[in-house]
C-alpha cells in the first residue's frame, strides 16, 4: 500500500511570512511594547467575570442578540450595524473574506499594523503598500487616492496609525470613501479613546465604510479577544454569513459590556496616559531624541543609526522595560507604549542612563 500524501498547502499561505507574536517572557517586565493598557482593566470587569463564570453559564453557547443591542446603544448605532468579532483581527479577516476576491488589490498605507497585510494574503488578495514618506511620516493621501482603481477590493487604515501614532481627520477619510466607490474601506480605530475622532459618524452616508473598535487596548482586555465591526446593515448581514457563528466567547461579551459601563475608569486612564505622553515628549525633547506626533498611547522615536535603536531596546530590556524596535518598517525607530506617569518616569530614567 502506498502511503497517502499530505495535503498541499494553498499557494497563498505558502507564500506568506509567518507572523511571530511574543511567545513568553513578558511576565514581571514593564510592558511598553504592545500598546496594551499598562495598569489593567476596570475592577468591575474582574468582579463581573468572577460572578459570571459559573458551570451553568459556561455550558451554554453564547447568545449575541441582546448583547448586540446593548453594545450598539453604547456606540450610538443600530443593532444591525454592529458585529462582534474575536478581536479586531477576526474583524479584518471577515471583512476581507466577505468583500475581496482573489487577486483584488488591498491598499494599505504603510507602515501599518501587520495584520492588514497578513489577512490580505490569507484572502489571496494582493496587498499594495502605499508608503508614508520617511522624512516626516505624513499620511500619503495623494498617493493613496492615485492608487485607487477598479482593482481595489479594500482599503485598510488604522486611525490613529500604528506604529507612527499619527492620525487623519474625517475630511480626509471622506475623500478616500468618495474615490473608493465599491471597495470596502475599513477604518481601524483601535486607539480611538486617545484621539476622540471617529468615522462612526459617517456610517449612514457611506455604504463602503467599515469601522472597527477593540477592547484589547484602552479597556485592558487583550486576553479576552473582543472587538466590534460597524457598517451598514446589508454589509453586516453579508459578513455574518461567512463568520463563525460563535467566534466570540460569552465571557468576553459579558466583560466587554461591563467595561463600557465603567466610563469613569476608562476616562481616568485616558487622562493619565495623555499626561504621561506629554511628560515623555518633554523628556525626548530634552534628550534630543526625534519623535513623531502621536494621537495614541505610544510614541515612535528615531535614532541616528540602527545600532543606537537596537541598543535602546536591549538596554531597556536589561532594565526590565520592554519596548518595540520598528526598524523593519521605519529605519532606525523604536516604539514606546505610554503607560501611567510612574511607568513613564521609569522609561525616562532608563533612557537618561543609556544616553
Ligand atoms: C491598529 C491596530 N489594530 C488592531 C490591533 C489588535 O487588536 P485586537 O487585539 O482587537 O485584535 C492592534 C494591536 O496592536 C493595532 O495596533
């Protein structure tokens, strides 16, 4: 008997570079590397999780309908304009698998959150990176508008952008939406709470607009994997046809609903981070470190050469502080997540010692 052959990996997957998320070793360190909440979620969420986690609750499949109504009311949209997703990641995946055909172009202003390219490749689409100029990292609007064509299946923009921290206004988003008729335009608002400008306002006017939000960042629930995607009802219905019917856990939904009820906690954290961000900008200025204008809870910094950037990363790590080198995307850069003022003080002290 001949041995059966293993299945052939799809060409699109074969061609991808594997993504390597942090695997271990972040425990006990000051985590200024993944733009998470650095002090933890609202205590009310932990309390709710403890109460909810009964054997009875865990036995049943999640039910989304009333949760969707409640969450939609919080965001000021209709219930049929919201879909829960297993983090933003699944949201991006489902938008692309629903609206992009193999071979379509997905336009991505770059540097960008790596999952935009990743899921474009999974969908067998062609990611087209429209690059920010290295000098000032200004949003490449003219280049993006010029790249839109009948081949454009989707455009994905994080606003504020990761890793640059820079943001665009609603007028700019509207110019893109106008030009990209028939394509899915996804505005990823993972860092919305630090910026305060949302494209959700444009939802009724643009049937090609998608907006995503996450509970992984400001809300401090990255481990639970909950996000939301918003678009007009007909788009949401199409998306849900191809989405796993139970991709978000009942505990995740329960915690996200509790998290939005504690806006005092959220607002206090945002205020604290914004103060710490000013503190960090002042210190970077004093230390002569180049930085870019951030509307998020992180700052991208640039050094005279790659060795200096690497030294900043390794020497901070030796002091128990994790940051993210971003030199593969923008030469000579390192990204610092902004935590609270005490944590930012530790980062500044580390930088002062190293330089
Ligand atoms: C722009 C952007 N979108 C989405 C995410 C990930 O979100 P989630 O944890 O909801 O999948 C990140 C995380 O770094 C991000 O920077």
